[in-house]
C-alpha cells in the first residue's frame, strides 16, 4: 500500500537518540507512513539500530559520495526515494507527537491548493528536562513577516513531494538551509498553510550546538545573507566577514 506521507530524516552519528525519533513515528495514530532515513557519512551504529526495528516502513540508505554531503544533500536524496505525495521533515533528534500525520494530512485536505504546511511545536531542553511552548505568529501566512524572521519551525514542515523535487535544498547553505528553502518557495508563489496544533517536540541539546560558537549569532548572519541575496535588504560586506569569522571559529572548535 502506498504511504500517505513520507518522513525525510537526515542523520549523522545520532545512534544514541535516533531511536526516540523512530519510536515517536511508530506511535503515530495514523500508521500509513514511511520514513526515509539517509545516513550522511556517519560512522556509528545507526544502520543496526534501524534494522533492529524490523519495520518495513523504515527505509535506511547511506548517502552516496556522488550525492555530496550534509543535511541538504541527504534530504534531497530522501525526497527522490520517497513514495508518498506528501513529504515531511523531521530531524533525527526530535519527537513527533502522535497526531502529526493526521494533522498534516488534514491540513492539505482542507487546503488542497497549498504546497507547504507548518505547525506549532514545544521546545524541549534536554539537559534540564524543561518543555516550553514556542509562540508563533499564527496569522495567515505573510511573506513580509518571513522576510524579517524565520518563524516557521522546519521540523514541522511538510510539502508536496513534487514541490521539493523541483525546488531542492541548496547545499551551499550548511546552516539556515531551511530559511533559504522556505523563502525561495514563498517568493516563487508557493502557497502555505498551517495548524495551531502542536505536532512536535523540538530537542535542544549540547549535540545541536556549534562548538565554540554562538549558534544564534551564526544563524542570524546566515539569515541576513539570504535576505541580501533575495534583494530584501541592502548588501553589507560586514555580514560576509562575520560569517567567515564565525565559520573559522566553528571549525577551530571542532579540531
């Protein structure tokens, strides 16, 4: 049976926690889904963990060298392997609430002309165990707001598969690739719909923080770069210089 929705999961050395993400998919109230898990040149036991579920809905791939590296390349590869007409993004450390499949499909059913969907989330601070609601500007989708702030939680995004195949992730962006994609889709006239329901718990952990670098700072500057490339703000060479400095600091922190 053809799945109603395909989850695209890019992962790398997340064997410690990817099982929690998979468990949250298996707990979906609607069981007609598949997950395309693409291992981005990882070296841990992720493949063994996925195989241990013995669930035909879980499709594991290693990203071929010929397809590049990084989350963008992994998600593009996953989209090509997906069978459903709707593809949904989920990171390999996040937790989908049991309603995610149904809420997503219902939104597309009510808004058949929409191309992209997003929804509400909880923020989960893994170290403290605190779970808090993330406030979003739940007004009708507004490109002018998106030009100023990336308010769409990308781990809740779902879209028509053909939309992503025809508008793949830009692998130039190692960070803020979600903002680059959603702004490009919005600017090209793609239609967005949303739900006020919470469908995901977004994990904030040490693993998700760039070593030695303020991640918020580097994301802010990448977002400014995207806004400059779109022609929404004036070009500022200092933003480029800042990105170069932060990237060097990030690389030095890894060594």
